C-alpha cells in the first residue's frame, strides 16, 4: 500500500513538472512578441505624427490666370526647394480662394452657400470645411481642384500657388429676367406733368375736283386729329363733303381709349366694333368698361381699339419643370447664343422648376431652350431640351376671367353732323 502511494506521488510530480515546463517555454515567446508589436505601433505613430507636424504656416503668393493675383497669403505647407512637399495636402484659406477666383457667394441658410463663377455654379456646406487654428476655414489643394475644376501647381520661381482654368478671367453670364424691353432710366431728369388736353397730330386732306365751270367745281376734304385727354388717347375724323359749306360736315369717327397703368382695366368711349353685333347693322357708339383678372393686357399695335381685341391676351405664363441629377445647373434661354433668362441649381430632390415663364407671339417667345450643365460645370457642353407652347385663338390663361360692361346705340348715316342714332 505504501509502495502504491509513492508511485502515485511520483506520477503527480511528473505531471506538474511537465506543465511547468510548458508554461516556462510559452511565456517567454509571448513576452517577446508583445513588445515587438508595441515597438512597431510606436514607430507607426511616430511616423504619422511626423507627417502631421511637418507642415508649417508659410507666406506664398496666390495667382489665378494673368490678372488675378494675391501677392502674399498665409498657407499651411512646406517647401523643400525646389519642390513643394506633399503639395496636394497643403491648406489654403477659403476666403483667399474665393477672392482670387472671383467667386460670388449667396447664402442659403444653415451654413450652406451657393458659389457662382464664370466656370461653375455649385453648393458648399461651410460646416464641412476644415478649420485651421491660425488660418480659419481652409481647403486642401486636392479639394480646390476637385470642387472648382481648376489645376494647381507650385511655381518655385514666383514662390506662389498658380491656379489655371479656361474660364478664369471671363465674365459671369447671369440671368436677366423676362422683361420685354429695358425700362428707361429716368432718375435725375426733370419731371414735366402733361397737359390735361393736347393735340399730337392734326391733318387736313383736301381734294379738288374741277368741272367745266369754276363754280361747279367741288372741294372736299377730311380732317383728322390724334391727341391725349385726361390720361387717355383720342382720335377723331371729320368728313367734309363740301369744304366751303360747314353745314355739310359730318363726324366720321371718334374714339377715346383710357387703359389703367397696371393693365387691369380699360375704358373705351365712342365708335367701337363689339363682337356681339354683326356687320351691316350699323355702327355701334357707346361706353365700355373692361376688366381683367389673372391675365395680362395685350400689346397695342394699331390705332383702332376693339373690345374683342382687348379681351384677349398675348401673354401666357406657364411653369417649366423637369428632372435632372442633383448638382446640375439648369439655365433657361431663348437660344443657346442668347442671354440667360433664369437659372436654378438642382437640389437633392432632382427636380428643377421655372415659374411664370411668359409665352406669346408679341414680344415673348413661343419656344425656349433648357440647358443642363452636369455638376454645374459651365465649361462642359450642356444637354439641350426644347420647351414650346402655342395657345389657341382667343384662349385665356387657366384660372383667368375677363369681362366687360357696355352701353350704347347704333348709328346710321344721315345728313346731320352727328348723323342719327
């Protein structure tokens, strides 16, 4: 029994010795591997820190094209002559870039701005700009090239950052709107109030018809006059069958027309051509008041004014909408070579809209071109879309109402001056 106990004790000691030997062998291996990993990590961190701190605040020039130049600006970088160290990572102040590239800014709220230049139109979130403790908001050379579509290089001879692009030095072609014609500039000119009544044009036409005897000869004529009266215009024509006998004269035509300054209403007095009276039933003389709600007054191209013509409109306003990739600059023009009427930068919803675009045959186009510049790059060839609208005769814009009130009588030919009603 004692011998068995000793044998078991020797087996236990052998087991313990084997375990202790394995632990002793493995422990130094792990102890040696861990410090090596820590040493490699420390070397990587040291190298990374060295890369971060190698840039310094230095004074260089900033040049864009042949004219725009900032003689000296503080940037964060490093020059190891004759080379610029890690030039793509240099940091340049945001305001200096806007100034040298002649970029206009428009605040959109929430830290976002719209940048307008001759070469591109884009949006920028100022909250996403890097902040340098000494330079403020900055952009890296890589970001400048990517966002603004320019090429950058460092010129050691000028000791300056040189930016180049085809559009640098050009003028920005912005929208001009839909005005029919540019309003005259009256500022500084003396103001003259017109007279309540005046005659602008007066004309006397005389026709002599000879006969066998002088006394039998006939002299006839026509007297016409055009002028203004109380803010309106008038025209009058007097028929003179016998110029020497005033009792034979007859009022041939008279009309007074007074439109409102904003085009909402018209007033017509005298001879008119209403649409509810057929021809051959005599002339209509009366008073007419016409009102427009939701439509523009037609252009005046002829001297004769009719109630039917004033009920119509030559301007139709429509919304132009479409879809495009976010960041696309969409311009509305009357032709690819003409001025831009309006423009919009497509947002995240991918939809563009031009509101109240006038269509018409008198002064306005019946067809427009929509130019789409991908990513707002004006130097690229745009996609062209054509939009047209041709209204039907006597058609009114949707939702508009035109109405009139008229009172008068028919006039028939007679020997009296006023003839007969």
